[in-house]
């Protein structure tokens, strides 16, 4: 009698890449005349997609990370074990914030955002990609569902035009246009974004300029007039951008980063805002081709979080490059 095939049901599943795919990876940047180092990661040309299907749960967000080689997630004693913490705590992870009750939720990463490898100096082309969904459920204060796939990478100098993502795994279609927050005043090269609300816990506040998302490679940023709180009893009033300087838990958009801090966020860049003075601003390197968002890293003891926060903050921004 043949052995029955084991069926593993995921409540967070990677749809693309599929197991065994061979995909283009853009070579890493290098300083001429040195050639690119094949042992350093480039970026996967295609977006990664998946779907989170756990029901009756609050989804904080999705983390995605690649490792070079063949890894697995079934035996913690195995030297090639790929734990969830390697995904959720790494600066090389791509993070998709959600902050809502959703079931199902289809997710996708920006194209050319996930670090990956082509052939290294030994000829190895294997990549292992893992996705971790962070939830709050009624059964437990925090839960994680993960999926892992293996694929081969192929170095390319230029990524081909991105193909359309399968309609079955696109993000919520027909959504209302996302609000953008533009500058209200200008002082020389400084732009003032006034009254940014703290209530946008999930997607955060999308910064704009001239009616389009703000684009830059380097920003100087300083917070001003930070004043917000929660409607929960005994809630503290937050008056500084760095928050409480205490690491937050899983009940927050950015676990492990300072609780109640303002976070300048892109999928591969997360910066805790510290400066409150334009004379000594935070200098932040960002991706010119990706939206720039501001998040409040609020650790909520109750769910849903919508409507829990009241207040706002101002933000001075200067585009350096």
C-alpha cells in the first residue's frame, strides 16, 4: 500500500515564487571597476505574492525574507533550520503592514524589493524564501503562521518588465484611493507636514509633494508638536517622536522597535524618528522608487485598534538628494 501524501494546510501561504521556480535576480551594486560580488544579495526581479487565510484574527502584518541555500522549517535542531525570528527581526526582511481584521488577505511585495541570490562563487543558485504572518487571535495574544519555498536564482543586469500578478492573489481590488499628506508650509528648503494623524495604524501616513508620493534618496527629517494618546483608560500622552524607548511586543506594527515611536517606513527601510530640531535632523537614506510612510508603533492591548488613537504630529522634511 502506498503511503498517503501528507497535506499541509497553511493559513499564510507563498503563492509566488512557487517551489522549484527559476527566477531572475538583479546583480548587486558595486563600485567600478570592481565586479559585483556574487556572494552578496541582489534583488528578486518579480514581486512576491501570497495569501493569509486565518479567520477571526487581527493581522498585524507580513514579513518576507530570503536566505541563500536550501533551508527548512520543520526541525529546530537541524543546522539548516530557518526560524521565524530570522525573518521578523532582520533588516533584510521586507515588511507589509496591515493592522486590520482580514480574512482572507492577499499580499504582494514591490518588485525588486526582496534580497536574493543568483549563482555564488561555488555555483550554488538555491534560494529559500520564507513568509511570516503576525496575528492576534482570541485563542492567544499572538500567533504566527509561516510558509517556506525554494527556488533557483539567475543573475541578470536588468530586470525584465514585471508581469501582471495573478488576479487571485492581488491586493484588495477596487479599494478607495489612499489619502496622501502634502506639505502645508515651506521655509527655505524645508517642507512642513502639519497635523499628520496617528489614527492610521495600518497603512500609515503616505507623504506626498505636488500631488504625487514624495520621492527622494536622502531626507533630513525632524518632528514637531508631537501630541497624541489612546482613548483607553490610564493611557499616557506621547510628546516625543522616539516614544517610550522600550521594545514593543507582537501586538504592534513593528515588534521589537521602540513602543509608541514614529517610524519612517519603506519595505526595506525602517527608521525610528529621534530628532525634534531642524538644526540636528535625522538623515535618512530611502529608496527613490518607493512610497515613504510614517507609522506609529502603538502596542495595543485590545482589538480592533481602529479609533483607539487620537492626536497628531507635525513633520519637517528636507529633500537632500
